[in-house]
């Protein structure tokens, strides 16, 4: 279809939201009036060229209810995908340690819980029947020596324990490392199959002065290189932000990307590397929305309606990742789309709720919850603990700022090495091997990330808590704190070096793991200090020293000084806030995870402090940094202040520094190099030769302006814009026509209607029209000598058909933007930024004394703001 064809040519171009809004308004008006209003381009020279047809009732019902049906479909399909990811993730993670004979999709905890009959508390079993479980960071039933206790779970250590070399070499360690590397390699290989190439991106090489313009052109061309990306790589959140802001990246939300990233996400998580699935969930959910929209053509062909559906789809990703439908809604509002009308907000809310509901019915974990680490806290906090919560927030901000700076530094210093740059599979192999070798020997680094967060954030006193996380003596505390510190250092290092690998990798859970470890360490230190001085224990016979401060900190209603679980959860939120710089979203997510009104204020304070502390050291969040590093044209409304003395016309002069659509400043001066200027003069006639369009098109390509446009100038006034993607589409169709009919003559294309021209131009206009008619006659043999076989074979119907085809290919009036936004060339640049940000148009035409001066593109402004900050 034409729309599919145009979508191909729109790759790596910017959507004009002003035009999309006008199109949507027309669509809504037609629905309200129950009448289709179609343009008749045959009579487009008159404003009355409209065809009106009534809309059938059944079709109107489809148009009204279609988007709600689509949202339900998206929620259901993505909940199935999330369910499959959870199940296969459990299977592969468990397979690194053993397997459950009764249910391969069951973890060791659930497998033994279903097969063990007897006491539920681990303390009720003899110590000989306990061992440190790789899934629960405490002591569970020893399935190696006591298979009768948990006969369903078969661990690799139990299988190889009878081998004579078992005491000399740990075969379970070998299996663990090999599977870590193999799963990571498979994830990387599949990710590399999603390579996308398109558009252009400039290098950061400095410009050097040259006396030759040819040398300048060669240097400019050398700085233009194709943009290469892998659609299944990374979290996908920056790209989703860019797409929803109006930048077209074809295939990034396609079927193969959905299929490949789903598989690679399972493999990457199962490998045990320090990465999460929450960010990729946003990408996958948005891809589901994009694919499902294809079955609803009225949404697929309308950019604004499709944006609303994709925004709603993205909310389902966060909602299912955290089991937080409200968090999904706020994520879209805070991170993806800063402006949401009420009706659009309700669509997002509905999609988040319906997807969470479907996943709850599917019950992937067998607990009735949509996530694994859902907790409840019954304790309370004291006023002096706010100092500790603020400290956790500062630590989270420092972690986030350090991580963002490292993400900028590491690719420049390490991934530019030829071996790593040319062989991304080798980098994944090294990181996966390092992960397997280090993480096996510590129960906290070996444990699955989600279950580790669950254990760390669980308060003491519950039956299911890992006993090692709630020591009883100072010696046990010191030993456990040492183990946690080792796990914290390892997790931080692995999180830093893993992000950016050519595999799907989110940052939410890895940052939460680091934060939860840090919070538990801090809480244990407080508890150790209190236990050492024995301040809140009734038996004071062993008290060596008394400290009045601890009496204010420790709770008199609990056996423990502080709730170590909530410290872990608050710290996890602070670390995540330091990286992403989200505020309300994280508060709501943690509130929905904990179901605790009591700790809403401490959570909010810690997250706010993390944002503040992180912003002092690094102004950009992780996603903003990735947008800049990948050179995506995303315009954030929270941009830095713009020089008030800088005008819109100033930045389009700096062609040596800023890629711009620079054109003639004095159109009255018809000099010899007009052919090299990026504009079309239609003062004499609305027709221009196709060869001239081709030369202008090549000029745009040579300068890397694949998202640029050609202004149509009539008597020094801009009367329209013809964009690159539309020009490329029209020229390709015209080339195909000329190739099929062997046309070698010049062909004239119509860019404007003829009503606006003076009668003195009629001769020129008529000459161009007659020329195209002559081309049609030559195609049918009218201008050639006919032989015996061709004489009398010309069909007038065929002649008319060819004429109609050529007319449709040369009439470009439907592609011309006749209503661009105009401002004066000396307007403040901040005013142009305001127009781009609020209206969403992609170009602004600059005027000087009412005459055309130049064109300012949104990409040019974004690039300038990034260069000067």
C-alpha cells in the first residue's frame, strides 16, 4: 500500500506532530459528522474539491471501539509474553543448579516446598539436613545428602557427588560457568542478527580550515556515516522515548525484533549477568502495540492515534515488570510523554490495568502475585531514622551519577579497542566468564536477582526469611556483613561493565540489587552497634557501655533495633532513582510493592534526595545520556536555558559547525550557483523539471540532510515545503515509470496549483503541460515511425491510462506542505524552542522583512543545544 511504501521512505525521519494533529482533528470531525471528507486532487485547484460520503453505522462502531479492542489485545498478548519469559527464565536459571523432577518450570524453593511434608521453619530441621541454597540466600534442605527430604529436586552436586574426583573438582561449578557463558553467547549472537542500518550520524571529529571548497565538501562527506544499531540490544527505553517523540526508526518495533528480543532476554537473564528485564519489557510491550496496530488501518495510518496506542503499550511493560499498574501510568507521564490529555491518560491507565489483570490470572509464580518480590511491612519508623534515609538517598545519588559517568567513559576507553569493537561476541564472552567465575562462591551473588531483592527486603521475624540475614550474635553479624559487602562490590562492578553489551539489558533490577545490598549492610551495622552495646535488650547485665542516641533510634516494640528489610527496599529505590532520575513513579512502584502507607514518606524523601544528589554530580539521567550518545533527536522540555541574545537565524549560519538546511539569503540575486542551493524557484511556473528535483535530491543526500526539505520560493516568498522522504518516494516512482516505458525525455512535475499565477505565465505553464502530453504520445508510438506489427495496435484506453499514471506521478501537490510555521529571523532562539516543544512541528520557516530567509529544523536546534551545553 501507499502508506507502507511511505513508511519505508520515512525511516530515520521526524514526524510533524502539527500535521498529525490536524489529520486527527479531521478524523474526529468526520466521525462526529458521520461523513467522510476526501480531497479530490483532480480539482484541488479549488477549495471546493471535496468528496463527501456517509460513514456506515457498523464501520463507525468499528472506528469508535477499535482502539479499546486493540488495547485489550495488546494487554492480553503481552501478558502471555511476560508469562512465557517468567516461566522459561525460572527453567533456565534453575537448570544451572539442578532440576525439579515433577515440574521443570519450578524453582528449587517451590519444588521443595511442594514435596517436603513437615515443619515449615528451617530451624526445625537438624543442621545436617541443611545447606546454603543457591536460590534462597539461607539454609534449606540438603537435597544432596538427604534426598528423602526433598526427593523432587535433583542438584548437579547430588549427581556428581559419587564421582571419585568430586572432592578435587566441583563439577557443579563447571556446569554453572559453562551455562553462564553459553547462554550469554547465544543471547549475543541472536541480538547481532537484529542489525539496523539507516539514516546518517556524524562523527565528533574536529573541522580543520581549508582554502578549497571541494576539500570542505570531502570532509563533510567523511563525517557522515550510516547509523548502525541493534534493535534487540540494550533496554530500548531511550529508543522508545525517541520514537514516541516523533522519530521514525523502522523495524525497531517490528515482528522479528519482538521475537528475537524475547528469546535473547530470557537467555541473558538466565545467564546470571547483572542485567534486568524491566527496561526491555517496555520495548517489547511497545513492539506488541506496534504490531497489533497493523490490524487496525485507521490507527496505523494516523501518527497521533498510533502514538497514543504505543504510549499505552509501553505502560504495560512497566506494569507487568513491577506488578504496578499505577507505576506504569506515571512512568509514561514522567519518563516517556510529558504531555498527556485526559482521554489519552485513561487509555494508558486501562492498558496497564488490563495487562496486569491478565498476568495475575496466568499466575506465573504460583503465588497469585504478578511479581516475585511483593512484601508487607508492619513496623514503624522514628524521626531520627530520617537521617539514615537521607544517607541512603545520598548514596543512591552517588551511585547513579557514577554509573552514568562510567557509561559515558567506558565505551570510549574500552569498547573502541579493535578487538572489542569488531567482535562484540568476545566482549560478552569475557563478561559472562567473569560473572560465572566470581558469582558462584557467594550465595548472594549466585542468587537470582529478583529473589535476592526479595530476601534482602524481607523483614526479620517471618518464617520464610533467610536465617543468615538475621544474625543473632555480633560474630554472626560481622561475618554476614563481610559477605554482603563482597556481594555489593561484585554486583556494582558487574553492573557497571555489563551495561551496554550487545544483549538485552535493563538497569532497574541491577540497581535495585545494589541498593538493597547497601541498605541491608547499613541496617545490619546499626543493628550490630545496638547489639554490641545491648541497649534495647531487657537483660542489661552484659551491657558494657550505654549510648543515649541508640535509645532514640531503636524501636521499643520490636526485638530488632531497626527494620532491616525496609532499609533494603528504600535503598533499592534510591539507587534506582539515582540512575533514572524518576521521582513519583518510583515512589508509587515501591508503595505498590510494599503495600505500606507507613513508609511512603521515608521512601519519598530518600528518592528525592537521590535525585538531588545525583543531579549535582551528573545533570543527565541514564536515558538522557543514552539519547545524547546515540545522537537521537529527542527534545526534552527540561533543557538548559538558551542564550537570550541568540536568534533563530544565527544558528543556521554556522554551517561549519552545525548541520543545517542553509540556503540562499538573497533570492533576488540570480547568481550562477543557484543549482547548488537548497530551494526551488517556482516564480515563473508551478512545474519544475524532474532532473532538477533529482539534482536537489542528490544535494540533500550529499549534505546528509535525509530529514531536510526543499523550500518552494515564489517571488522571494516561501509558499511550501517538499520534504526529503516525500521527494525520494516521488522520484523513485517516476524512475520506475520511465524505466518501464523507456522514457528518455525530460518530465515536468507540478508542485503548486496554477490559480495563483499571473496570466503572463500561462504560456510557460501550458508549454510544460503540453510537454508531458507529448511524452505520453511518444510512449504510445505517436512520435515514432510505426512498423507493420505496431500499426493500429494503439488503444485509446491504454493511452488514457498511461496519461493518468504519469499525471499521478508528476502531481506532487499532495506532498507539499503549504502551511508551515513562520517566524522572524531575529526571534529569540528560545521562542523557536518553545514552538518545537509544544507544537511538535519539524521545521520553522524564517522571514526577513516578509521575505524568505531560511529554514530552521528541529534537529538543528537539538544539535546546537547539545553542542553548547
